[in-house]
């Protein structure tokens, strides 16, 4: 079975997401970030499966499907922005100590906490 372009993009984003998990802030923050990453990954998978099942079952009208795809596109844009912020923080930091002190880390963690696909 071929992977649809949108699903392939999600897979690539999830793989990139895993690269961020090697950071060490504190045991509590690391555990929270790991849990948030896992939760987001699980929710993306559920959304993709649900949308595919509804499409295959013919449960969505053309308008509903278009609306759903637009909502997915917006979520994907938000997710990409979150990924880019994490990447930038990593690029700006020479080591884990510098990473933990990066001025955007707090905003990143707050955005991560608020992001729910």
C-alpha cells in the first residue's frame, strides 16, 4: 500500500521530532517533554487513522472532507512551527547546558504543552 503524501509528511515530522528528545533539562522537565512528545505522536496517529477510516467508509461529504483537510493543514503548520523552534534552539546551543539556558526554551515548552492536535 502506498503512503499518501500527507501521511508521509506526518511521518517525516514525527521522525524529526524524535531527534529533539535527547535534551537534558531536569528529570521532571525531561519526563514531561517526553510524555508530551509521545502524546502528540499518538494523537497524530489517531487523527490520521480516523480520517482515513471515515474517508474509506464514505462518512464524509466533499465539503466535510475539505474542511477536515484544512484543519489538518493548520495543525500541520502549527506542528512545523513548533519543530522549527526546537531545531533553532538546538542549533543555537553548543551543549545541553547552553540549551537549558536558551531564551526560547520556556516558550517552546509552553507551546508544546498547549499543542494538541
